[in-house]
C-alpha cells in the first residue's frame, strides 16, 4: 500500500475565508493523510501538493478504486490550509486515459446512475477546491482524463501531450463535467466538434483552441509547473480563493451580482493580516509574506 510522501514540514494556517461563497470564517484542522493504492502525493515545504495518478501500466485510467481515492483526497485537501496549491499529473508517459472500461458490464439503470453520481462527486470535489490547481499534462489526456485536466484552474502541457474527448468512439456521451467545461473554455461550436468527432489533437492544436494555457518542451515541463506552483503558493490564499470562486461563478452572474461579490470579498480581505502585510510590504519596498489569515 502506498502512503503519502511528505517533503519537509509545513505549518498549518488557521482560517479560510471565501466571501464569494459565504462571507464566513472558520478554523480547520490539518488533513488526515489517507492511504492510497492508485495515487501518490508529495507535499513540499512551500505548500504545493502534487497528486499523481499512479496506474502507469493502464496509462493511469481511473478504476473504481481511483475514483474513491480521488474523492477522499479532494475532500481532505479542501480543508487543509497548509496546502497552498495543487498540481495534478500522471505517472509514466500519460496523464490519464480516462475511465478504465475493462470488465465493465451493463447493469440495472439505478446502479449505473449511482456509479455516475459518485464520479460526479469527484468532479465537484476538484471544482470546489479553494486553492489554485494546475494540471501538468505529461502525455495522453482522454475522456474523463481530459476533463479532469480541464477541471483544474490552469493547464500546462508537454509538447508530447495528446487530447481527446474520446467518449463517442466508445459509444458514450461526454461526462466528468466536460459538457460544462468545454463550451466555457472554447465556445459551443468547437466543443461540439471535439465531442462529436472524438478526434485526437496534439498539444499545439489544444493551445490554439484554448484548451490549455501553455505548451512547453517535455523536458521543461516539471520546472515550468514548479515555478507556477511556487508563485501560486506564495500568493495570498484568502484573496486567491475568493477570486477563484467568483470567476467560477461569473458565467452565471449578472454584472450587478459580480460587483456585489467583489465588494464582499474586498471587505473580507481588508480584515485579514495578509492584506495588511501586503500594504506594509508595498510601502516598505519589500516582498510580502502571506500566511493565509
């Protein structure tokens, strides 16, 4: 059984405030480190947690156990203020080839629906994380694996990466949030093109289409993502969490509602030690040190 692998020690903060969600403060305890067979975890001193899908012999296809372990992990990560940024990647030469359909059999509709609702909980678990998330796509990302990447806040791809909404080739419709994510990222007609034809596209095409933020040489992927994650981890956790929540809600909000949320969020920010620290650092021409409180 694979256990968490911690890199160094990490102080735990005291409060997450997300005014866009509730405008309330709360204290949380450090994450209980789960055992996992299909995932690897590294938590570095700067608060960057790397979650690695670890079924390389199956190109990291997600089986029932991986779905279970992802759900528990996302639920745990959500309530650990020592984690300042999350990187999701895959072992070997793949990110995630989608759901593992090996041994899948048709069953009663109620059982199929219950199974899908469980997978939907995983997608929502990722979506609701307060800290910034980065998908480090080192190889193929297909089906639910592609939508797992798209569910992260930022996507950095190796020039060897390949992408596909493969569902139609398997006689399936798009899932794991793809029908919500794709139109928001690339527009409705492009989303339909990817979903209907289930073509495999390379990293350059994905970048041109707006699926990914950056494409870098394969041997530069780790360093590039580490730099982005370090910059995110050094940012103000409360303010970033609020910005993330507001951006995620922006397509469903009017301008007036968006301004209201911004007002509440700034009110919370000005009550935090982090904002006071940022202002003092600005006035004294130094870099701020944010603690998430």
